[in-house]
C-alpha cells in the first residue's frame, strides 16, 4: 500500500510539472520578442540617407538623455502650460511621416524619413495667448533657436522621434529633433526639452546671436 501511494504521488507530481511546463511555454510564446530594428533605406521609390551620414557639429557634443527622467516643458505665453514625459508626447499625438532634406551651412545634406508629431497639435493643448508671436526652442545642452508662430500653422512641421524607422539615436538628438523644413540646418534643433511661447519677435538663438540669419530660410544667405 505504501509503495502504491509513493508511485501515485510520483505520477501526480509528474502531471503537475508537465501541466506547469505547458502553460509556461504557451505564455512565453505569447510574449513579444524584441528583434533588431532595420533602418529604412528607401521611401516612395527614392533613396534615403543613413542616420550615420550626419556630421557631428553640436556645440557640446552628443547629449545622452535619460528617457525616464525626461520632461518636455511647454511654457511662456500659453493658457495651459505642459510638462510631458517622453511616452506621453509619443503616445498622445497622432504620428506623421515625411521625407525631408536637411541642408547644413557647412555644405553637406541628408534626406531622411522623419516620423513625429505635428507641432500645431502640441500647440493646441498649450493654447498660445494672443500676445505670443514667437516660439523659442531650448535644448538640454543650452542651444536655442526661434521661429515666428505662424511658421507652424502655414507648414506641416514635425517634432521627430524617429528617423528612417529607427528611434532617433542620442547622436542625432534623442528624444526629439525639430524638422525645420525650408530652413538651414542650424534651425533643426536637437535634444529639445523646452518650447517657450514669447512676444519677443527679435529673439536670437545660439547661432543667430553670432551673426547667422534669424529666419534661416534656405532661399536666402545664412
């Protein structure tokens, strides 16, 4: 009888272990597996530049931002100031894709597929006050540049978090880079951490205060 009970216990134990293993395997199969992302090389039949084709020319070198500590401040002349985490910015707003060429004053250029949110969607939540006519962008390294507020309502301007299908790497401006279409590269600010609405239409950013054009228009000398 004792032998029978011992064998019965072994059989029950084996069944329990087998069932547990089965459910663990099934759970593992339903868990998403992370695969290496591949950079998009073409878009709408046209070749794209690589994320590695940029020349490093930032004022303090690449900035490495902790995603978990990051906050985007939307401040100044607004009815509803914002303080948003990276995930809030990415998940809250409709994403858009657009291939846009960046032209640097140093003579090089890149054509990249950018993905991000429309600036005017972000502005809609902040509700700029009537006195606001200028938007000043600040970066974590102290870099700044500015634009007339109207620029963002007459153009589909993106604040990008992906390039060529990849999350923007630190060297390119993670967490966010402004896709400043029709502007020279120095207006494409990286590592954005504050967007300030101002009435100072003559504000000059980092390079603008050093003699560069405030408008930064591609069809004009910089």
